[in-house]
C-alpha cells in the first residue's frame, strides 16, 4: 500500500486536475508503457474520452522544481498508459 505522502509525489494531472498515480519505483521520463492507479474523477474521465476518440492528451507531473509533461498515446489496457513526447521545464513562480 502506498502511503498518503508518497501518493502526492506520484500524482499526475490533466488540465490541472489529478488523474492518478504512477506505480513504478521511478516517475516516467522516457517513452514506454507505465502502470498507474487511476482516480475515479473528472480529469481521468476526460483524459480517457480523448484517448478513445483518437486524441492524445498531454498530462504532467511536478518534481523537484521541474514540470514534466508527456503525451498519452493510448490507454489500451486497464491501469497501463503508453507515454511519449516528454518535455521537462523548470517551474517558475
């Protein structure tokens, strides 16, 4: 079981709303297939609708002062996302 403080460090977002948490030991930085635990809510639903209708939504997470954004290519299996097009940008306040 993932502790609550660890959950926040593993969360990723779509349009500002939480989508879920990544389950691997490291947050994704390169293209590939990644396991995640979804949040049942509006942001996850909207991301899934875009995937099912042929669009590739952009999601992101923040870590150590850097925003990492990525494209969700397909949501082919429950709990697995195919990710690509990673971009890292410093977070400015």
